[in-house]
C-alpha cells in the first residue's frame, strides 16, 4: 500500500472534502503526487458498510482484468460536521480512488466502463453516489507507515494567506511536519488542490490532510497538540494557511494491488 498515500490529496475532500490521505490512505504516488477520484455516497435503504465492503472481490477482479493503475480507499466519518465538507447532500462514506496521473485515471476509468458493467450494477444496489470530483494531491511529508488495515485521516479546508502559493505552502507544511515529528507525531502530510467538479465552497481552497497509521497514533498526536507541544508549528502554519476545524475519518483499503 505504499503507492498511495505516497499520494494522500492527500492532500482530498479534506474531503472536506476532508476527504485526509490514508491520505489520505496510505502513501500515494511513487513520486509523491497523483490525482484523487472522490465520490461521497449514501447507502441505500437496508444496506450497511459491510454490504459495500463485500464488493471488494468483484471490483478487484474487474480491475485486475484491465491492468490499470488505480487504488481505492473508503473513508467513513468519525468526527465530521457534514455541512463543513462543502458536499451538498448527506453521505455515509467517501470513495477515494488514487491514480499517479490524470492519464492513468482516464485509462482505468475507460477500462472500467468497458468491463465493469456487472460490478457497477452490484454497487448501484448498495449505494447511491451523491457527487464526484477530482483533485490533485501532493505528499508533503512522509510519516510512519502502517501495517494496520484502518488508518485515521484528518482533513481541513484551508485558504492561502496573503500571496502564499503552492510551493510556499508545501515548504512550510514540510517544515511544520518535521517539527511535529521531532516531538512525537507519526502522521504524514498531504495537500489537495486544483479540483475538477468540486463544490463552489472549495474554489481556490486547499485541503490539508494528515494521515496517521492507526487510532493510537492519532490519539497520541492529539494529546501532544492539546498539551501545547505543537504551538510553534501551528503558528508557523498560519503564515501560509488559514484552516477551518479538522474532520476525522477512518480509512480502509478497498482495492490495493501489490506494488
């Protein structure tokens, strides 16, 4: 699962997308960049997440037949204010697909349209998509990797401060992440940006995503934050980003072929 979040866009939907990086998931693209295919969805009446996750084998069979480069995670809300995500309709979870580039995504999607009819029919019986968007993601800092199936993704919707551009923001977040790591945080940092099909509320915004290897790691980092251990880092971050309250998701792999 190193590939992803080597892209976690992370950095996406903070998804608020808040959507985070297990950004978001796990690592992201080999070069630390990629695109996120974000689909908030609602479960149909009488269905739950176990019904949705039961479709992993069918989806894997379809994708392996295509040979396309595409990874998928599912983000389920843990601490989330739905209106803050910018997503108009209510949703139960967020599908986060990851590809190294728009070309890789287009190739995967084209093959899925040709080969995935039966799989998509099965999905439609379980869930209803409420939106679909794409965002670019850049891994800013690589923290501790996880062998756990469940990661924690924390997403915040942010506005750039002053004339801060992408390179300024990424450089500052890298420094901030390194500082927090020295004080005990194990999280990875991603930045989501330049969305296609995003809600109006995300125009010109960034999604700051933090991905933690497990709940214990997230809890430890939050304890350090509450104790004021990251005050210097938070002040430094405010030089380039003004962020809303974070949203927290649990991230589980749905389709993660071997690298």
